[in-house]
């Protein structure tokens, strides 16, 4: 009974998952990790016109922006939402800023489409709905007929492209006139439309549109300040060029590092409040490891998902929650590159090591995959890799260079899954006639040459254990019209791989083994053949009517093999 009571008590903690609306979180008494110190930090430099905050997806950007929108918006009374939170202790700041300024909050995270027309339609609809929130401006005598007509065009979706591109500029100007105060602008996920456009082939058109929309940030006296979030700092594309008092805060900077992501103290409190301290090690292994500025942080999306599931079922095992929030095309771009030593670096990362790379802080989406350096930079800024502390490495790093590593078990597993899927697709699309020709002819030399060449181009993440070679070879032999079985009972045991050509009544039995050194390849290969003979793997196959049965032993050491018949 005591255990049941304890579980029920833990379930009373309302863990929000998929809720990025600060007001909803607070009004429904959902569990909230206090990040309101972000407001105080930003208000230390109120003269900064534009602050760009770049973080990987699912690190709390939207919730943070929603929190700021509730705090500043003059149309709201949000004092009750902030009761008991850190910012409420700063009475002077709250008196000056809380619900005192016209505030525009817009997120571009859903601006996507198969082509530019679809994506533009979503952007247009988003801005139209934003305008409807401020439709009371149409009743004001402060604006002339033309200004109201233009406003109505956007709200009713009858505007031309120029009106849409300057819509945020016009809105901030009208709000500033109406309230006699400068407006605050919060733009969330500004670069999502560009990322989607780059992936789907309409990048130039979308870049032109977003550049026009973001002109609100340049030489706009109606704008008090703006906060913009995204994954990448796209300065070279002139989106922010010409913006006065522009400050960027990336995962390499230290100013706002603790406000996006959970610190160790945050996670300790969550686990204490939910009585899940026993799961601290697994949560750390799976979801910690990101090094932002001077803080090590956890991915908040993962932590909250796993805690919620643990409250429902204490036996829940860690899972890859981050993976399911977006496509991971970037990994496929990465592992399919033909750059010289990328595979070797990748294997170093998967083995728990690190690589040293020059990071380019300013990228354009249309050249992200044009060089190896850009790929490493993209993996770093999007959260697939993180940088190590200088105290944890032995080398002296040159300016702009970081020691990069995979942050945790979740991302390592995501890489491994992506490699398997990519490798299977690549293998299925390949000819492999050379492989099967050598296999059915029993040409050990040709078979060995083919396997060695393929191994050299394959990314290993199993430390060359026997199961890696088994899976590698089974993948090479599959989906070519033959029956391929692994670890099936034959004779007196289980053969590693059996390939059957039913039409021509021929079969191949393959036993694979891993050698501890290169010089042991020969003896290990002989052992593989002896195991086939000893366990009579071929007897049952011959009894079933196959006329030709070849027995092949293959010994592996790292990326080389020895084949014997």
C-alpha cells in the first residue's frame, strides 16, 4: 500500500510536454523550471536593439519567448503568472517593464511547404492572424484611411507581396503611435522557413521574403527592442546586416547559457520534487552533456518527457524523445559525404572520442553542405555535437577551433540508427553483382577483395565486435532475390549466415569470426571453417534438395578480412 500511495503522490506533479505557452503552464499549475531570470539579464542592456539567441531545437526557446511576451505585453495583466518566480523579486524592474509596452510575438516554426507558394501561404496566414489580434487599431483616429486600408488588406489577406514583407514594420509603427511607447518585438524560430526552403528547393524566393519581413529590425524608431531566436546566426545573408545595436548569443557564448536547457541544479530539483532521484544516472547519461557557454546543460524536452513517462510507469527505459521532434536529414547529409577523412572522424566520435574542427559561426543555408567544415559547424549548432571544456582536452586549440564530441547516449543512438538506415538504403541501391558472382563461383580472392573494399567505406560503431561484421555481411547479401537467414538452426548448431538460391538449387553457408590481431586472421578463419564441419551445418541443407552447398569461413580484423573455402 505504501508503494501505491507513493506512486499516486508522484503523479500529482503535472509535467507539461508539448506545451510552449507560458500562461497555460502557469494557470494550469504545470511544473515550471524558473527561467524568468532571462528577463533580468536582457534588461541589463535595454539599449541593445536586437538580440539574436541561437539554440538547438527543443531547448526551450519558444517557452522563453512566450514568457517574455506575457511579461511585457501592455494588453495583459500578468502579475499573477509571475508570482513566486525569480523576476517578481525585482520590484523595480517589474514596475518599469511588466505589462508596460506594446508587444508583438510571432513564431515562424510552422512556415513550411512543398514549394514556395505553399510556404508563403502559411507565412501570409500567420501574419494575417497576427494582425487580427490588433484589429482595434482600425477604430483609432490616429491613422488615416490609407493606413487603415493597408492594415485591412493584410488582416483580410488581400495584400500584395510588398505589404506582406513590410507588415511587421507597419504593425510596430502603428502600435507605437497608438500607445505612445516603442514596441517590443519577439520573433521565434526566424530561420525555420529558410531551413525548410533550402531542403525543398525554393531557397532564393524564401530568402527574399524573410529579408523583407525582417526589415522591421533596421532603422525603426518605433521599435524599442527585439529578441529573435533560431538555430543559426544567418548574418551573411544580410537579414541582420545594417541592424543597429545587434547582439548575438550562441551556444558558444556565456551570457544566457543557463536560460535555455536545464542545469544540473534544475534536474536535481525536478527529480527531488518527483521522487525520481534513483533515475538520476540514466537521465544524465542519456540527456546531459551539452556544453553551452560556461554551463553544462540537459535537453529539457528529453528530461520532461522521460520524467513524465517515469511517473506513469517507473519501469520506463530511456528513449530518444528528441529524435521524433524533427527530421534528421542533416545526419544523412553528413554520413553520405565523400570528403576524405570524415568516416574516420565519425568513428572517433562514436567511440566516445573527440575531434578538433574550425567552427564557422556565420553560415548561409544554401552552402551548409558545401564543405566538410560547414557540416561540422551545422552539427555543432544544431545540437548533434557539443564542445568539450578546454580543461578536458590536452591539445592547445587555435582561435575558432573547438573539440567536438557526441553529447550523450541519446544522440549516439540516433547517429547509429541513421547509419544503419542510410547503409541499408545504399546497399539496396547498389548493384552487388560482383559480390554474388564471386560468392556463387566460390572465388575466395574476389570475395575477399569486395568485402575489404566495402568495409573500408563503411562507418563502424560497434568497435569491430563480431556482431558488427555479422550485421554488415548480412546487409550486403540481403534483398537481391535470394533467401538470407541469420543464426538459423542447421545440423548440430546455428550457422551465422545462410544464402539460398532456390531457383538454381544452390546455397552458401558463411561463418564469421573476429580476430584479436592481424596475424590471427588465418587461424581464426580456419576455426570458422572447422565449426561448419564440426556442427554439420550443410547436412540439413543438402537433405532439402540443394545440389551445391559452399562452406565459407571469414575472419575479420578491423577493416580487413580473410576468406577461405
